[in-house]
C-alpha cells in the first residue's frame, strides 16, 4: 500500500510504517503548493496528513485513488466527513496523546495573560525595566476564580483538572453532554452557554470545531463577559471573530486574551491584535512537545497499518 506523507513526522511513526511493509513517499520540499500536493495525493492509496490541507468534495473527486486518510491531529475539521463517508474512506485522528500538551498551553496562556507577561516582556526588550511601582500594571490572581470550559472532552478535562489543583478554581462547563467524571472528580457544574459566558473569570475553548460554531464568540458574547475575564482559545481560530475580540479588548469589555489559534491562521502580520499588551499569541503549538508528537506519529501509523490489514482504524473520526 502506498502512503503519502506531506511532512516529515517523528521517526517512530516512519519506522512502524516501514516495518509493516508500507511504501512511503515524503517529498523533499516540505511546503508543497496546492497543485503539487494534489499530484502526490493522486498517486497514493493513503495519505498521512500534517497540517490544514482541505479534504473536501473537490479533493475526493480529484483523488479517487485515496482510500484512507490518517490525520496527524486530533481535530478533523479539515475533512468533510460526509464526503469521506460516502466513499467509505476512514479518517484517522490522534486523540488523547496531545491532551496534556494542549491543555498545558491553555494553562500557560491563562497565566501569561493574568500576570501581563506580554506587556512586561516587551518592556524588558525595550530596555524599560522600570522602577518598583506599587500600582503599575497589576495582574490578577486566579485562586478561587471560575474557569468556564466550552467543550469538556479530554483536553478540557485536563485544563479543568490543572486549574482545580493549582488554583482551586470553580469549574463550570458547557458541552453537548454532561461529563460525569468531571462532575465527580472536579465538582464541575454544567451550565447553559449564557451562564458560561457571564460567570467565567477565565473562559477556555476546548470543543471540536464544526461550521455551526463559526465565530460563536463574537461581539454579543464578549459584551456579556465579565470585565476581568480572560478569553483563551487553543482549539480553532474559527471559534472567535477576531475583529470583535480586538474591539472587546480595546474597549476593556474583557481583561485579556490568550490565543494559540487565530482567525485567520496564520495571523496577518499587521493584525492590530498583535499590538495589544493584554494579549498573548502563539502560533498553534498546542501539541508541540516531543512526547505528544511521538504519540501522534504512533497513532497515525497504527491507523494506517490497521487499514492496510483490512482492519478498522483504532483511532477513527468516522464510524
Ligand atoms: C490538532 O491536533 O487538532 C492540533 O490542533 C493540530 O492541528
């Protein structure tokens, strides 16, 4: 079985695929143009996809030989699952192995914003250490505050657990279903979306992205948040309207924002949000640890190996 991998992944995954006898192609050029990428996909049985290439109707029509897709990500919003299902194409993903790393980044962003790390880091870089000033640019502590989790799955649970342990935060959440484990272990309370928005001191997004969520966090939502609230998005940039977020930050409707994902992505170099001192932006590095990336490579390889043997992928996004 031929497998096309558009970017080099950790060796552990490559070795597993080779040992299973799969025929791997990895291009020299790690940044293929869309046309080059399609050409490779037209000549393969399976794709191991790194990054946000779109697997839509056009793709499936142009690449009829592709019989399986193994994503190097937990999120599968890049794939039109309905179209994949129509063609009986299994779509693998990499859940669990990156939950710790991604929730670490949400936790880091929350703390960076609460203690104004971006502002102070910039001052130091500008050779403006400043004198001790009891009133200048104070942060806010998180002890006993309320964390609101939008989407309490595996990553949301890890974030809630860290916040509980570190700061004894109250956990509220809004989700498709109740999360019994979080309610039992963390005392998490299920609330309506409106309650989540109006009661959270930190609102952190951990849901899977679908079009119905597009720019759910917009002006009308930011207006209902607390003025001390910190907005954290490590899920997908499409969840928030970035212009509305910028306005909410400038108008002090909310305290600050920590973003590992932006809308659009990559962020435009002249996006005014980058000029705000109450914002911390990272370039989508939630899973960027050795441990998480090795786990992702292993899961992606396991998915393709299972498929090559005619078995169900062990980590599959579509039934
Ligand atoms: C994921 O795994 O979904 C990460 O966001 C990388 O795309």
